[in-house]
């Protein structure tokens, strides 16, 4: 799966196989030639480009059959930073477009860590979420930020004197206590698929 920058680079190479890394960097709005080189290596690895001496040659592999879904990594220490910033993307996971829910631009992957959602979600599972800032349906699995950490929990509801209230619950209820879905919690995404 190719990122938007990689698609731009591929198109430029198709138009001009003799284009330099500096010219590519300027054309796609990157400050670093080394970042362009990383994208070129990915395009070669994915068989979209080949090297012929100093020239790059496009292999004409179709790019639209797959959609690149960003895989974010290492959020536990993020604090208030934008976890969806491009520099937090570890890689892209190429997914067959025809099997993805639409629209695809708000989809992302994150790897589960810990046992709080067992038996539903295990440590190391790859999870696809859709970005959202709104409260999804009760029973949905969500990615949320609480304090400095990211959590994967299930949205629950309970009744109070003032009406319904929400909480975030672990599937491993014997080991983990629920916590309120109040102003100290930010919902970042809703689970759409487990791989």
C-alpha cells in the first residue's frame, strides 16, 4: 500500500526517470532528501520501481488495487501530542481496497498491548480503527486517551439519578476495573476490524 507521498514520487519518476532526489524532495514538499530515499526504497521493495544504473524505472504495477492504511506505533508516552501526525506513522499496511469499509481516509492500525481486552483482543493483535471524536454506540470497542496513555476499551452505559452515563470497560473484567467516560477521556477511534 502506498502513501500519498509515495504515489506522488512514483508519478514523478514515471514522468522523468532521470529526476534527482533533491528535485523529488522539492516537488513533493519534503525538506529531507533522506526521507525521499526512504520512500524510494519502499517503492523498490514493493516492486513499483526498479533501479537501472542511476535511473529509476516504474514497473507499471497498478497502485489502485490496494489502499495504504497507516500503522501508528509507540503512543504510550505521547501525552498531548497529535498521535495522528505523519511522524508517528511507523509504516503503512497495504490492504485490498475492495475489502475495506468506506470511506478509507480515516482508517488506521494500532497494535494491542496487554491483556485487558482478553479474550476478545489479545496482546499483539493488529486492530483497524476509524478516527472519531464522537461517542460511538454502546458496546463498541474504542481507542481512547486517558492521561498520558492510550487504552483500548469497550463503551458501556449505566443509569444514574441524572440519566444515562458512560464508562469504558475491559473485557477482562476480573482483572480490570471500568472507568468513567468523562471529560478526562478522549475517544480517538472506533474498532472496525481485527487482523
